[in-house]
């Protein structure tokens, strides 16, 4: 069972996806999906892995991983991932954060800025 502190920490972690774009390269037989991830959290992470799943209905067509290292709070990063040809046709992309939020070592220390 999670403690109150753990529940509060999880509630403050938020990732957002934007700028989703797909590009087909027919001569090479694959498609590229590009997207931006925003760490809209109160926390920074040493390593933030994400699982990217291409689904059609309930079927998983393909999946891949991207990782944001030293992902700062309020920072946005761009990623691209290649999938097989036609994997993205009539499909839905699901991006799942895989950060272990119960591991205190996953979180970067908070830096404090002092005016001089």
C-alpha cells in the first residue's frame, strides 16, 4: 500500500505529448513518427523512459522505446521513432511513461537559483 507522500508525488508527475507527425519513406519500407514530450511535472528525472505503442483497435501493431536523460521539469524534448511500413495507417499512438515513481533515485535534486 502506498503512503500519502507517495500518492502526492505521483499526482505531481505529468507528461504531455504534442507535435505528433508521421512521415512515410516508401523506398526504405518504414515510417517515422515524430513527437515532442513535455515534462510538465514538478520534478526532474535522471532517466525518463517512454513506451511508444502503435495500436489499431485493441491490436498492438508495433512498439518502441525512447528515453529522455536528465529530463528537467517544464522541459520539452523532440523524439522520432521508426516503425514498419503501414504500421501507422489508421492506428493510434499511445505513449506511456515508464519512470519508477516510487524510486527516489529516479528524481534529480531540485536546483535552487539565487539572485546576486
